[in-house]
């Protein structure tokens, strides 16, 4: 593992060659591959080094050093660039995250933190999540700066450093955005689309909502005792009964304007029984048969309501003692507009046992969906058409959460507008041998150029 200083020195020495024009696909690929070389995982202290390297690239491209702030937070950091515009319109924000999830080299075919180009792909941890779009945004800003583009509004670039864990840096950045009067956020960490085996685009999703993330702790305590003297109560047995109830429970089906649009589009394109179920649910969200079919598919169950699943359990303190305590973690992905406390109360009702204490296991946030603003829809439609002719964006809801959660909670409409489109079988976000197609880089640069210039007019 490199120290921050040595990693920074290495990164700066590997800056793109002078002949590479800013924003050009070859330079963007080189930037992406250099970025993967920073092991920006929790506890390695590499995020500040990556942030400094990005700042160096931006300054070399013409941005003033004092327009870029890197703020440490523990072993991570956040980066904030302000590109001053003419002030004709309220500020616009762009966002991405510098951190990535851990990767064990023993499990990978290649070193996850040494980018490799092979068979038309760039391999490495973070290649898609989220260093691809982060790089495309930075490359596009560099190209526009070099061309003398003058935005009609201030452009804020917020790069967080702990999206994969606590989200503390994004929460601070959302507060900064609110104080700066930011009008909306374009997030490169959600949205995007798929292509078929021939590279033909299938669909593009404009993400206007995300499910909230929350963990809940179910705890049972008991006096315990010697295992040879069983009592009428047993913490593990009581928790097991509660676990079974949670696993069997299904929250009510939900639909919103965004999921109605995405399910209608997906149903038409999917076809077969699952496609028919999507269309039936859109026509009648109370259709029991359609709900059952959609809940049976991992691809759609998260689109029609809140889901809660047991994920971790621990209990007991000795093999020959009655357990004094047993704990279960329940992970929930909450439909937009439903509060974290509402779900906690529902879980308590489902368990229906006063011996089981149900609490929120952390500091979590919920946020409403963002309105489908005509200016955003128009700009994204134009960007996608320029990059991938023939594709019309469809609004969608992410089953997971990103930094947009904090901006929406602060009252800033946020939209997932990734420029990445690739085959479904090549998507290995958080998984082994993560990769992105080299052929996806040029269209993504077109996507971000059109999107930024349209929104910054």
C-alpha cells in the first residue's frame, strides 16, 4: 500500500501527455486508468491523494487553484470546484464520488487497483462505480474551459469521499450547495443505460428518485442462565420467531409518476409474463396477480414498494449458557416519500412482541422524489440523442441510494444522468473484475458535453 505522498507523486508523474487534447477520448481513458490506480477504499487514506491529482489536472487545464477546495474528513476528503458563470441563472451542481468499495486481489483475475486495458475493456475497481462518470465530467469541464466556454450560471463540482460507507462528505456538500443557492444537481453516479451485444442502445434511464437506505436492530434480552436449566423464555428462540415474521412480510405495493413511466416502458420492451405484469400493475396498482409476479422477480421487486430483509444475526455468549442477548439486523430499501420512522413502526407491528425491541440502527435519511423538470428532461433527451441516436430517456427510480439522497433531503432536486451505457452482462459494480468498455468513453464525453452546455446556457 502506497502512502498518500508517494501515491500523489506517482500520479502527478503520470499526467496525460502534452499532445492529448483535454476532453478527447484517449485522454479521458488515460485519466480513468490513472484514477483507478488510487485505492480509494475505506481506511487506506488514498482519497485525498486522488483529490489532489484531480485538482492538479483541473489547475493545469486553466481553473484557478483557489476555485478548488479539498477538505479532509478523517482519512477521506471532499473536493469542491466553483466555476463562476455570468450569474444569469441560479447555480448548477455536478456530482460524483471518489471512493470505491474494497477489492481483494486474491479474488480478481488482475490487480483491482492497477488499471488494465484488455479485449476492449478497462478493468479495475471503480472503473464503472464511480470513476468512469467522474472522469468524464472532469474531462468535459477541461475541454469546455480550453474552448473558452462561459457558463450563464455558476457550476459547482462536488466530489465526495465516502459515498460507499457513511456519506458524511456528501451531507456536508449538500449543505454547501444549499448555502450557495444551487438550483439542481446532476449526478453521474446513477441513471445510464444498456446496449445489446451489437452495441445498439436498448434504453436509457433518467433517475429522478431513489429508495432510502436504513438498517434496523431487533434486540431481545433475557436473564439467561445455565443451559441445563432451560426457562420459558429464550432470547434466540424469540428472535427467530420475529425473524420469520419479518422475512414473510411484504410492505404494501407503491407506485409514483416516475415508476409508472419506467414500468410502462420496461413492460413494453420486456414482453412475456413479466412484461405483462408490469403493464398490468401500471394499469391497476392493486392487481394482486401482477404484484405477485413482480415481487417474484429480483429485477422488479424493488420497484414496487419498500423491501426489508434480515441480513445479519448474532446471539448468545457461550455454548453451555442460555443466551442473554440476541440481535438481528434488518436492511430496508424504502420507497420515496415514506419516512424511516414509519418503517420502524411497521416492523414493530409485524413482530408484535414486546420482548423484541425495534430501533433504527444508525443515522439515516429519507428524501422525496425529484420533480421531472422540463429543462432537465429536455437537456438529458438532447444529450442522450447526441451520444446514442434513437434512444429516448425514460424516468426511473434507483433501488439503491447515492449522494443524491442528501441533496434531495436539503431541498435540491437531483437527477441521475450517467453517460455510461454498456451490456448488462458486463456490469460488475461492487463485484469481481469490474470493467467498462473503451467504446463507451467517446459517447459519454458527447453526453456530458451536451448536457452541461445545455444546462449552463
